[in-house]
């Protein structure tokens, strides 16, 4: 079971994806904050200071790569791990995502049974 104080911000424009991830992670004991786009994700990260940030790479407007760079450059957020939760699964996408500053990579569609464990490993810096 997860530490109930662990707060995860999920930046995702698709409401169905947000709902699924929220349900899976809340069932595992996490508190899930949501943002539908990069500007609101950055604003929430600055005010809420979550324990982990999940970012969709294919966000409208400012994409997840640019958002990750902004998160990592923001005072007080540099140590928060940012994990891409993305449908970008072609050859080289994982490497491009990590090179852009993400601390991890989880591909969609998510495995609802594996996701809580994946999140726990990122929270525990493993």
C-alpha cells in the first residue's frame, strides 16, 4: 500500500486517461492532482509541490518535453521526479523523453496492475 501522503500531479489533456490513472492510483492509496495542459500543470506544481509529476508528452500547445524543461528549471521543483506517461512508443521515443529531462518513462496504454508499483519505484528513487 502506498504512503497516503504521497501526492502525484498528472498533466494530461485526455479526460478519460486522467480518470483511469486517478482511479488506479487512488485505489493504491495515492492522492492525485490533475491538470489538463502544461500551463495549469506548471501552476499546480508550483503551488502544490507534489511528490511526483506524471506528464503526457503529446499535450496541446506546450508539449510534455517543454513542460518538463520548465518544471526542472522552476525554483523548488528541480528535485521532483518527472515521469512521462505517453503513447510515444516508437524506436527512440524513450531515449528522446529521457534526454528531454524526464526521470522516467511509462508507456500507454498503461498496465493498471503494474502502474502502482511503477509509481512506487519512482517515489522511492529506485
